């Protein structure tokens, strides 16, 4: 008699199943009330699709669309259906998913004529047809030679080049109705799961509007992000100029020994943009008295602020930094989140009346007593420090709430200059698989946290969802109010971060709930040829995360 497997589900019920039972069978056995669709499962903390057969006793956790990993799977699956529909409606075309924009994915289609609105309508109808047919996503393991043959027949040449950097003997490939792609993570079981999306024409390309994990059954109203779109356009234009727009082209530069020039040109581009921002401030210095710098975690705000300060000094302006951390309310007055924990990222954790009072006095030339927040005692202190602005002095404030006018409600709009900083990566893996800005920032943070804060990669990954929720609430809604945006991403940085982050990610064991995310990041970094630190300037934003920055120790 065949020995049955013992499978514990959700840390609760245990079931006996025969070897080879698909994990999705457990979902019906578990009979869990599930309004939000389950799209995958973590089997002993390894993320798998629901068709995966169970081969040994294990623990299973179902992954639904209300989680970041579940929504990533949903987006990936919709993208594959889109790419298939494009190949069927516009044969011979080349579709490229470029970046996120609002709640959607923006991309363009290269064809023998300009893209039309009716083309997008036809593609969406084909997607709906494929979804209505509820066709399966089939996972196969192929040799590299067989995978290359498959992609050659499909005309997906950029994937063939990417295969050269895959170190394993076998390649996992998903297929759906003859269309195939690398396995960059699980897909939903079948196309019938993918009913929630919108596709629309967005000159000169398209936007696939998608739900978010916070409300996975509905698509939020689209919000125009014109300034962000312009920064993405500039990043694309810049990638084309330096001829590095995907991993393959970056690896070619690294392996051929041409990386020095790429680093120098990239850093010069950053310096030029920072100089232009400093000039813009200087031209309006008669009215601008405060510069506010904000951006999501690990966007390079600290290095940017230091480099901007240097450029302002070149223009004869003395920047004076004030730390928002010193304006925290006393610990017992800090607001709490839904779980009852202190919410230090809430704007109400800042003593806004005191901060505004000090800003007004400083702008009017008065002297203030600078507060100091003691993080050990959770109390504000005064240590005798005073501050008074001179005629050529400019206040510089860095913090997550810098773009929220509630923080500086007493200061007229014309008297402040707001800067949004983020790492909007210029390169993708291939035409279908973009590199999310969030992943770049997470890898940056893993690299920095281990070195500067003694925090393991596991701890950083575990707290990342909370960090992301804070960004969605406190930063992203205000980004379009910025006077300027600065893209802190560098085309070569993931090749550098690879060598720093990989050893820490490999320390996360299969017993950890963070194991699946660590493996996803490791697989992603596998495609990059490694790059050392020797040629990276000491004032580079990358140095903030890998060490050796000339700005280390200059801020609290």
C-alpha cells in the first residue's frame, strides 16, 4: 500500500494525501473561506504554483492576492497573457514592458507602423478571449539547448542571450497556448484567474491597469503621474544613449572590461542633474528659504542631500540641515498603528506646531533653540544648540514627509522647494520581465542594513512589507507635488550590489518564512555579471549602500 503524506496547512490542519497530489487539491480539502483568490502556495517556504505535485510530507501556506508575493504572481501572469495576445494580433511586432506607472505597467510595441488605439482594443479583446478559455499555464524543465531552440522558434532573441548567464543545467519555462517565457516565479494555474485588468492606449505605448494588494478584486481609478512619466522617459532615453537597457547589454560591458567609462559617464550624469537642481534653487533664492527632500526607503536621499549641498555651496549658498528626527513627539504621545504598535512613520509622530514655529522664526532671521530627540529615553531634550540663518543660508530638510504640505503648513508654497528622490531603474531583464524599483531598493537596503545597522537580510526582508505600507501611505501620494524629481538609480549598480547582497541572502535557511523571497532575489541576481568596488567614486550614491562613502558620519 502506498505510504500517505502528512501535510500541515496554514499551521493548523493536517491532511493525509497520496504522493503526486497537486497542492491545489489541498485548497478544496482545507475548505477555508476565501473571498480573495489563492494564486500559489509556499511549500516548506518555497513558493510554487498550485499545480505542483506533493512528493513528501511538508507544510503548506496558501498565497492569495492580498499579499505582495501573490500580487506579483498575478501581474506576471497577466503580462504573459498580454505578450501572447500581442504576438497573435500583431505578428512580427516586439512588445516591451518598461516600468510601472501609477497602478499599471507601461510599455511600448515596436511595429512596422505607429501603434493605434484600435490595436490596443484588439489586443485587449484577444486577452479576454484567452482568459475566457481558461487555458493552463504549464511549467516544464528544459535543458538550456532545448530552451534556446524554443525561444529561437518563437523569435524571442533577447531571452536566448539571457540564457548565457543562467548557471544551472536546467531551465524552468512556462508556456500558455504556444507562448513561452522563463520561470521568474510561479504563475496562476490558468488564465481564468486573470479577469481583473484594463488595457488602454497611452501614447506612444500602452498601460495595463492592475489591482493592488490592498484591494485585489478592484482596479483603482487611474491617476495621471506626468512628472513621474517624464522621469521614466528620461531614464529610457539615457539608457539608449549609453546603450545599456537590459541585463545582457550591462553584462557585455562588465565582461569586456568597458565598465570604467560607463561608471564615469553615469556618475557625471548624476552630478549634472544635481547641479541643475542647485542652479534652479539658486535662481530663485530670493524667495526659496527651505528645501525639502523626500523619497522611499533606500532611494539615496542622504547622499543626494549631501551632493546637493556641495553644489549649492559652489553657487555661494550655505545649506543648513535640520533633522526631522529631532522633532519627534515624546514616545508616549506617538500615534499607534492598527496592531497597537508605535507608528513612527505617521506624520503625527512629528511635533508639527513646533517644527512650523521654528521654520517661521528661522526664515524671519530669528534664533531658535534646537531640540534633540533622545531615542533611548524617548524624550525631547535641549542641549544648548542654537541656530540662526544668515542672508545666504538655506534650510535643507530630509524626511519621508517632506512632500506633504501638512508638515510645513505655515510656510507659503513659494518659499519652499520640494524634491522627490527615487531609484527608477533604467534596465530590465528582457522585454517581458522588468526590474521593479522596489527590488532595487530592497537589495540596496539589505546591503546597507547588514553593514551599518547589524541587521540580517532575513530581518530586512521581514520588515520590508511594513516599510512598503508606510511608503504607500506617506510618500507616493505626494510625489507629483514635487518641484523636481531626481532618479538615483545607476545602470551598473545591481552588478555591484550582487556581490554584497548574495552572501547575506544565502544565509536565510528553508526554515525561514523569508526563504522564498530570498530565493527569488538570488535567482534574479544570478543574471548579473559581478562587478567590484574599485572604480566607484567615493561620493557615488551606490557608496551609501556598499560602504566607503565620503559622506559617512556627516549625518546623524
